[in-house]
C-alpha cells in the first residue's frame, strides 16, 4: 500500500468546501500535493519511522514542511508470517521527454509522482490496486516543465501520450476516469431520454425559501413503481441518462428518481445530525418527511410501491439517519462514502439506537483511499452487524469520488431491480 495525505471535500463535486467536513491538513490557498510513499504490508510491531512531506504548491513559490512522522510497520520480521496476495498492477506511462514532472492524482485519493526513465525519457509507475478490473475512479495527470529559472510551469496533458495498462485513457466529459474491464457496461447511456426529467420549485412551511426537486419519470409507470429518493437532488439530471438506458435496454424494471436539492450554504447543517445548528437540521427533516414524500406519492394514483433513499458523503449521513430514526419509511438505505454522523466521534455524543422492531436494509460502500471516511464506514458497518441489522458493504478502489458513486449506484439498481 502507499500512504497519501490529502485534502478532501466530502461534498457533491460542484459545491464549495467551506463550512463542510474536511479531512487531513487544511491550509488556506491551493490544495496540497501529497507525496505518496510506498509502504509494505504491516504484519508485526517493527515500527520504522516514515516521513511524509506535504508540499503546498503555488505558481509563485513552493512551501514545504514536514507535517508529522508516521510510524508504520514496514514488514514482518517473521518470514513465516502471512502476507497478502499480490494486488493487480496499474501501469501508468506518459511519453513526453520534454517535460520534467508528471504526477498521477486520483480524485481526493492516491497522489504520486511518476519516475522518469533516464534512457528513453518515459515517465512510468506501477501501482498495486486491489480489484483493478472492478475498480472505478477519476483521476488527473499533472504535467510540469521547468523554465530557465527553475520555476515550474503547468503544461497541458496530451492524452495521446498517456497509457494505462497499455490502453488509451477513458474520459467522462473533461474528466479522466478509470473503469475496470468488468464495469465497462455502466458507461452506456441515453443521450435522448425515453423517459423525462422535471424540476419543480417546492414551497415549504419549514424552509425559508422554496426548494428545487428534480425527478426522473420512466416512460412506463404503475402503482407499484419503486421510488428512489435522493439527497443532493441536482445529481438526478446526471444519473437519469444512465438509468433511462438500463430501463430501455430491459436490464431493470422502471423506477422513479426524486432528487431533493440541498442548500448551498447550509448543506452540512441540513444533512448531519448533531451539527452546530440542529434547528436547520430539524426543519429540513420535516420538509423531507412531511412535505416531499406525501406530495410525491399523492401524485401517483393508488401508489403501493416501496421507498428507497440514496445519498453520498454528508447526503449519505442524512440517509443513514433516516433509516435509523424513521425505520418504517424505507425498504433500503443506499449510502456511499458517508461522512460524519456514523464516525466514532459523532457516535460518542449521539449514538444510534436500535429500539424499533424492524429496520430497512443498508447498502453501503466507501473508497479505500478515503482515509478516515473509509475507516468510519467500516466502524459503523460493525455496529449495524452487532445490532443484527441487514447490511451489504462494498470497498471501492477509489477516493471520495462522485463518478464512483454513480457507477456503484447503477450496479445496485441492476442487483435490486433486475427484470431477469
């Protein structure tokens, strides 16, 4: 494995980080550059010191400081001890001898420099990544060239010079994305919808201003249609073409998506129970359960289907809260990379109580490169299991990445709503 120190903003990609949960060192100014240091698997108490250097980059100068000493076990002193099986290797190559520095940066995850071959000038790195054929993650390639004074200048990536495992890179819009060969089919979408999208502005007696609700309606519906409520509801417009394709191609039964938009200024307070303003949380909770759900379901004649609730990051925290505190409302809670609420620190001040007769199922996942968010999710999965709750958990080979959440959500839909 490799240790990578990073600045994470656990919010929807388009939203500002200020006032939200952040993890790692939080400087003012541009995000930090973390130097990834390969660290063999820890199997013993031999604890050599590894130094992690955090460099904060700017166009004018480079500030660098050693932020801490990390004590990690390098390897077992016992040659007979168990060692993990070798992970698949991601081979990264960038062929441009004219540049001086090439970096691979997984979105809010692993970040490393590619060494330059002294003979052919090609930048290469071999990165062990578990479950590479099933992995999804977005990433950037940062390219720099030194000028005559030694100052680093940003250079544009030439995609034709980049290879990952001897293949040309994939992209989603302008974003580079790795999609393992076993997940490629989730890239299919309908650019022209068979169903339809609709965004309304919903008034509320609980909120200070109307709130947008974006919904996807499949072409064919029924009184038993499953309703998938979503936090960060603006994401519905990005998910809809992929869901529409799954329905049109016969892979899943028709479902309806109902996206409840978040507040740009008070997203954290609305989504995280125990935040610094519980009045905001409680008003948003009332809006969702006393206004959005009844309004949506009254529009479907004689509706008899099941409700589901999906969210990611702090939105996942609200979904987890909803499943525990409103246990009769939802069939299943889908929460990816849940940030806060489920952490040991949060649970120490307001622990989840399991006092109802029955609870929804929980479908969870987080990225192995998300640092504390990943360990928090594993911690809470254990709590759910100790309380005999039904939970399905997945490790993602990724950072805190909205591309991953979308594809994992599509994978979930195929599992739960398959027509075959």
